[in-house]
């Protein structure tokens, strides 16, 4: 039961982080660079979030 809850929280964490970073990158790119910037910065946000989501401790270390 505990393992299932931990897995569910990890999945939610990854999905939310990747979605928010991709959306933020796309919005920022759209406002400052148009379609090309939206696509490029959306990809940057996606891959950066995927990297950070793989290790939550890395995110905490970056923030401190």
C-alpha cells in the first residue's frame, strides 16, 4: 500500500513538473520570439523538467 502511494506521488510529480515547465517555456518563447521560440523553449522546458524530475533531490539542491 505504501509503495503504491509512493509510486502515485512520483507519477503526479513528474507529470506536473514536465507540464508546467513545457508550458512556461512555450509561453515565454511565444511572447518573446514567436512560433519558433515557443517550440524551441517548449522543448527546452520539457527536457530540463524531465532531467530534474528524475531526481527531486537535484531540484532541492539547485534551489538552496
